[in-house]
């Protein structure tokens, strides 16, 4: 047979108060872990702030750089315009200098006829006469030699009492600063027989004509610059050319 043991003491109020009850454990954090939690919260809050601040700083810098780039581009355009103007001025200056040098070279190669004729009068011997003086075109250029003076040359035709007188005249012309010594030559010399004294039908006496030498001398203008012949030009009375040359020397176009 089975028997039932029922303990009614447990159902008594006094017993229930005195008996220990099992409590449900609560999830609590240790006190030592709180700083870590706060630190994690602080880090979690600071990171977005820092990222936002960095983005704002970068955007501000980007805007500032874009402004500077735009300003530099404008300045670059201005500089390009100024450089273009400077290049134009340089080209114009070079053109003016080239024209000035060309003009100076022309003045340096000029041989005024007044000075040339005066030089011939100063050099001609007493027994020599000049009939004509003709300007000749410049001789063709020779390879390996300096170009001839564009002023060309001269041809002198006249008469002399003898061949020696013609030779003397040639030697004096070869010493001229206006002519090339090696290009000054006698191209023709012909003896013209004279006549003896004769009496006319009226009883007058016709004087005799002496023998004469018909000569032709040719020469070329020297390549000595006129700026180096100022003294000779002044002595021959060429004041205008000398004044122009000195003005060019003062401006630095021609060397003194």
C-alpha cells in the first residue's frame, strides 16, 4: 500500500516568510567598466564631429584654392597680353634697328661727288687735263672677297703731255682714301701727234700743237666707311654728310 506524506508546514505563512527565496539575478555592470563605456561613447561622438569638421575644412580650402586659381588665370591672361605687346614692340624695335643700320650703312658708303671732284683737283698734276668724269656701276662680287661698294666706280678721260704725266696722275689717285688702290688702273693711253708751226695764206703763223697722250683711268670706290673719312670729307667741304655721320655716332648707330 502507498502512503502520502503531505507537509503542510510549507503552506503556513510563517514558514513562507522565514524560508529563503531564490531571486532572479539582474544584469549589472561592474563599477570598474564605466570609464571604458564613457570613453567609447566619447569616441563615438567625436569621430563624426571630427569627420564633419575635416570635410568642412577641406571644402573651405577647396573654395579658397578655386578662387586663387581663377585669380591666377586672370593674371596669366593679362601677362599673355602684355607679353604679346612686348613681343610686338621688340619686333618693331628690331625693324627700326635694321632700317637704321641699313641707313647708316648707306651713309657709310656714300662718296659725294663734290668731295670726289675736289679730291681729283687736289691730286691732278699740272701737265694733266681732265675732260670727263663718269660714274661706273659697281663691279660684280667676287667669291671670297668683300662685296664692292654700291657707289660703284669712276672713269676719268683726259689728256696729258706725256705718258709719265699719266703715270704720275695714276700714282696720286692710288693714294686717295676715296678709291681702291688696287682697282685704280690705266685702261687706255694713246699718243696723239702734234703739228708743226705753219704760215697761213694771209701771212699769219699757226702755232704748233705739241704731242699729247689721250688717257682713260678707271677705279672703284673704296670700302672704307665714310665715318672713318670725316677729316678728309671736312677738308673737301662735305659738311652735310659729316653732320649726319656725327649725329649717327652720337646716337650709337655708328661707332666713333
